[in-house]
């Protein structure tokens, strides 16, 4: 997207929001059209905030699609930098794009990441007849002959699905990450089909993408990339317990304008924590295939900073960015 087109879209969105008048209640921007993860985050978390009484009025949801979240990000940074009533839906995709400089020069330190309270766990998957019985089997084979193992994923080369196996291999001491074969296809289902069909040796994706195939007995999940085993899938070990200190989840959370005060930031953190602790959120996670992943306040900001640095470094090694 050219900078001229990006600025035109941003101006149009700002005028549209301005015409609607100032929000009389908290507002959540979903950086996408209705439907999908960011819209779900705004609507579900906003609803629960009102239902449990941490906000006095229903949270207003504004959809602002464009540039993979970049339009909303730039709008917040340039036009709403000190608005204490604004929250914005974010996910791993947000920080990956920031790490890869995909938001027209915007950087991750221009907002404050307030928290994440659920996640779609990352997974490493093989076909049911694969000779690899553990993540160590797969890693050892890759270390011995990088060209013999190809990974499929639902993101493009350099995207988060590509990064997951590289993060695991890096913890095993592997450095020649450009030698790893990765086939980026259109979504997780296609990636699993590549692996089940024997076109690739493994698939890198999210738990929600593989559950149906797992229940049908077509695949085996060698590892979940979470701190702890996923409820409902307790037989699947984490990468950490297999000796690879990697967490890679598609978290669902929020950021707020950087210009708000620490006190205002902490108020949003407390509200988000209250949602995370609620029975209503536990039900929403179960209904939508999310696993517990609660990092709120300064802990989450530190987590984001670390992940941005990690993805930025990997992206440079891959040649995705300079």
C-alpha cells in the first residue's frame, strides 16, 4: 500500500468517526471489518465489561479495516494519542507486523499494550503415519538434514506460522534458518492437507485450525507452544516440557494510546483483569476455542517488547526486512 493511499484511507476514517460525534462511553476499535478475531475481541470483551459492571455504559465498537491493522494503529497514534476512553483490539498479528515494519513506519513503542486474556495456542503437527513421534524427533531430523523436512503453514513466508518452527529450532542451537523449507498456503486447513498428503513433513499453525483433523485421527500434535498444557487436550505436551523454551500463541488482547497517564493505563488493566477472572469470559473462551493466556499490565508490555525483538531479528535473518 502506498503512503498516499494509506494517508487517504486514514483521513477518510477519521472524518467518518468525527461525523459520528464524540463517544459518550468507552470505545473499542476493531482494526478489521465485522467478523473475525479483532471484531470478536472488541465485542466480547466490551460486552463482558458492561455485564460485570466495570464500565457504566456499553462499550462502543468501531470497525476500522485497512492495512492489516495499520490504519487503526496510525489513527490512534496520530489522532487519539491521549484518549483515556479508547481501547483497541490486538493480537499476535499486530506485533508481528510492527516487528516487520509493515505499518508505514509505525513502531511498537507508540502505543501501550495493556493486556491479553486468551489465546489460540500454536501447534506443531505431523500426519498420523509420520515417523516423528515427538518434537525432539522432528527437531533432530531437521538438524541432521535441514532439506529433508518441510513445514506448511497458513501464513505467508515470514509470517507467524513460519516463525514458530524457527523459534523452536533456534532454541536447539540451529542458526541457518534460511535453509528451512516453508510452504505458505491459504489458511490452516490447506496447510494440514499438505502435511496429511505427504507434501510436507510437518505443519505449523494454531490449535483451532487442527482440532477437527485431530479428532478425525488424521494428524498427531507433537507440541503445543504454550506455558502449560491446553485444557481439553491434556495429552498433548508443550514444547517447554520437551526441552524447547518456546511459547507462540495467537493472543487476543488490547492496546491503548501511549499518551494516557499511568493511572489511566492501570484502570484499563484492572478492567481487563476483571474480564479475565469472570465466569462469562471462561464461557466465551470455551465456546470459541481459546486457551487461558492472561498477561495484563506491565507484564504484558514486557512480553510484547520481547516478542517484537525476537520476530524482528528472525525476520532480518530470513531477509523479510532489512
